[in-house]
C-alpha cells in the first residue's frame, strides 16, 4: 500500500489531471464492481424458490436480476466514457507539460537526461501513463469487490470463507514480492533500451564518420554490450512474470478445490440447499475472477510506475540555473549593454574574471578570442541562462534580472552557427515567431532570402526536411536570420553565423549585418577577420579576461594578442 501510495503521489505531481473526470472514473468503477456482486444473490434465490415451487417469487427475483444486469450495463457504459475522457485529457495535458518544461530548462538538462531518454519517454511512456488512473482505480475497485465477496462468503459459510481468505492473504503477500522484483528488472531493461536508442541516434548523426573511419565493428561491439545487458534484464523480468502469472494462481485453484469438496460434503449431509450451493460456487468463481483482475491491474500499474518515474524525472527536473524574472515592464528598449565587474564560475572553473565593457545601441560589436576564452559565456549570461557570481549586467541602465519575461525575451534573441529548422514549411517555421505574412516577407527580403524562397515550387509553403537538410547551409542561415528579425528584438546575438558558409554567402551576410545595425544592437562572436574589420567595436577576450578593446585598425597595431588571433 505504501508503494502504491508513492506511485500515486508521483503521478499527481505530473500535474495532468482533472478532478471531475477522476471522480467520475472512480465512482463508475466502484459501482460497476459492486453491482456485479448482486448477481449471485438473486441467482441463488431464483434456484431456491424454483425448487421450493414458489413460482411468483422466482419470477420476481428474475426481474430483480434483469434490473441489475441493465444497471450494470449502464454503469459500465458510464465507466467507459469516463475512461475515454480522462485518458484524452491526461495525454493532451502531459504533452503540453513536456513541451513547456523542456523549452524552459537550463543547459544542464541535456547532460542529466539524454535525447534518447526524452524521445522514448515522450513517444512510448506518455500513452501508458494516460491509462494509469483507470488502472489504479480499477485495481482498487476490484480489490474492494474481492473483500466484499470474501465477507459475503464468510457470512454464508464461515469455514469456506476462512479458507479462501487465508489463501488470498498468502497470495497477495507473495504477489507483492514478485512484483517488486519484476519492476526492478523492467527498469533495468528500459535503461539499456535507452542506451541502444542513443547509440542508434548517434550512428545516424555520425554516418559520415562511421564510413570514413570504418567504425562499424567497434559500434557493433558497444551495441552487443547493451544488448546483452538488455537480454539479461528481460530474462530476469520474465522469470518473475511467469512466477506471478503461472505459479501463484495455483494457490487460488487449490483453495477452490478445497471449497468444492466442503460444498459437496454439506450437500450430502443436507446442511446446504441447492440455492446456497449456487451462491457459494458463484462467489468462489467471483473471487477467482477478481483475483485475476487484481493481478492484471497490479501488473499494469507496476509497469506504469516505471514510466511515471521516467516522466517525473523530466517534468520535475531541478532547474538550478533558471532565473526568475522581475517586474519591469518597460518595453522601450534602445539596446545599450553594460557589463560591470562580471565574475562567473562554472563547475568550479573561473570562466569570466572581472569583465567590464559597454556597448552602444545601433552598433555592430564583435567578441573575439580563442576557443574556450569565455566568448559564448557572455552570450549565455545575456540570455539569462546563468546567474553571475559577482558584478552586474545592464540593458539601458537597468539590471537584466529586473525585466519581465515578456519584455526581455522579446528584446534579446540569438542566431547560432547551426540553427535548427523544423520539419515544417518555411512559412510555418517563420510563424513560430511571427505569423504575420507581410512581416515575414519583409524580414526575408531584408536578409536576402526572399527571391530564393519564391523560386521554389511552393514558395513560402515549401516543406523543409528536418533541420533543412534539403537546402544549403547559407540558405538555412538566412532563414534563421529572418526568423530572428521577426522576434522584433532590439539586441541580436549572432554566434559564428558565417563560420560554415561559402565565401559568396558570407559576403552577403556581412552586408546584412551592416544593414541590421541601423536599427539593432548587434553582437557577434566570430573568428573571421572580414567581420572584425567591419565591426564598429571589438572586445578581445583571453582566459576570461578583457585584453583588448577598439577598432580593428587600432588593435592590429597596438595589441599583441589580437595580432596573434589574426594569424
């Protein structure tokens, strides 16, 4: 009971339930089980009155029996509809919660929870969890029905009831132990399944490297290790599954046979009527049926518990680095940025060491330095992904932590070296930011991708493959820039946006950047001298410290570290 209480507690913490639907599901399931218990009583009375020659009372009890059959059918229909509505609600709500949570998690999320774990859980576990409430309620309803049936049996025949009760107690003790073992190995099986899925996912992403370096045999070696672990866990699970489903039920059969012997003995000694015989036999059958139902639901509930744990890990992940927003709703942002004595440590490593600088609005500023010098950390801090150790960051003289979520997210946006494009049409990808078609066209014209889009057979309605693998890297980057513009952000953070572009597209992007700075504050991280030369200002970072500041011409003459970077 403690175990099932913990499972239910986690289930409700998924925040995907509707109280009215749960109440309807619970009441209908309980009434369905209780109504079913009335059948043997009326069946026994019909037999007794018929054998006694009381035709009227026999007919009356047949009518009562018919009424309860119709009532049972009505309640079963109610329960079916309650299950349908509840499952639909939970599934929809869980999907919403997952999208909402995953899109708001900090950068450590992908380190703690792998992509394959997330995909497997979302694709497979979510549907199973939707049925958990129905299974749990059914299990409890069948168990209550079992107790009531045992109580009735004890009332009508003490010895038979006592035997059946004792066997059932032993049965459930052994069942509980078997279920715990089975669930443990199911969990192990799912862990290895995640590892196999992750290996397949990496094999697809690294297809070129696998062929180039002939990695197939080594990958198969790792796959075999996970397959053996999966097989071992699966075999152990099946051992306990077989024990639960084929060994334990023998106890119930033994109890049933003992009861039948007692019934036959009582009949021969004229201590039991034929009607009583029908009642006892029907309740013994009912108890056996309820045992089967409880076993089935216990098995389903325990399987769901593993899946609930997996969903719980996603939806209740502790966002250590997600920061709260303030109550400054002033949306008149110009885009002036100030770092004031900023210190930042990540995993015990000092990444930024007393960094201070100011950037004016409507300018193009490049942040340069060797890999690992702290450039990307500046962007992550501006995106509020991390909290500073010391110092302050201001936009227009106000702390970035004071702005409301709506204001901040609509005024600071980023485009990366490898932007992700969804498996949707170009229009739908742009509509994820702004659904206004005129503004979409305007943004695409400004970055110079509109003519290419219109040359496609379906124009803006052209469906792109996942991550836009059917267009060039340059075209993909320009669509990403257009999407960034649609955010109407005053501050644009561009991380190595020309790194993987061909020379002609890179030149075009440089023209776009010159145009964008007219009405945006543009910050770029770059290793390209061509971008450094056109920047209004350069911030040079080395090992987390500011080691240079100024225009390209001045730095190339006076800053030794910058000279080395140029080489």
